[in-house]
């Protein structure tokens, strides 16, 4: 399951799109028992770095509509969400969130990569854009990764 699902849960629980960071951490750690408080704070950092959350006036604000995120009853996020995602993983998450099957997306991105001679990150960005998925920040990351590998 995606980072977006875990990030949306406290907002869905309260029916709001902004809350204090301490309230958010309590929702993830004590209310849902998904993470320790330190892990919940790490999730906030990862989600902020990926543009899912913003800090405004001492509160966390969802940068997407949490009400549009389905949270299955049995959902429990994996601790792997607490690590920084690669550019490819970020783009793939957005493509999957937009409705494309993950296996299909990976296969088609790999095919595009081979056909066009692109890096996997660049192929993922092209793939996402062809499907109307906004990936501006990820495109810039892919561009920077290309520059640093030269």
C-alpha cells in the first residue's frame, strides 16, 4: 500500500485536511498503533519531502484530498514507507494512485526504457506524463540525477 494511504488516514479519521503535528503523530501511533511516535514523526518528514504534507502555521496540511483515498479496513502500513523513496518509486506510486495496475506500469516502464534508451527514472516520468499524471518534482529529480551521473 502506498505512502499516500498512510498519510491520509489521520485526516480521514478526523474529517479534516489540517491538524497539529502532535495530533497527527498521536493518530498514527496511539490511535491506530501503526508506528511509534518517532516513526510517525519520520513519516511526516518523508511525506513532507514528497509533497504529500506541508507545514503551515504550526499545522500539517494535506496537499491532496484525503477523502479521495480509500483505506482498506485491514490496511497496516509497512515500515518501508519510512525510508526515502527513489524517484522511480515516487513516480510509480503516483501512477498507481491514478489507477494503473502496478505490475502493468512496471512492465510498460521497463519496455519504454529499453525502446527509448532512457534511465528507469526518465522512462517512468515519460510514462506518467503520457497518462496525465503530474510529476514535475520527480522530473526535476530525474534530470538532476542524470546531471550528477555524467
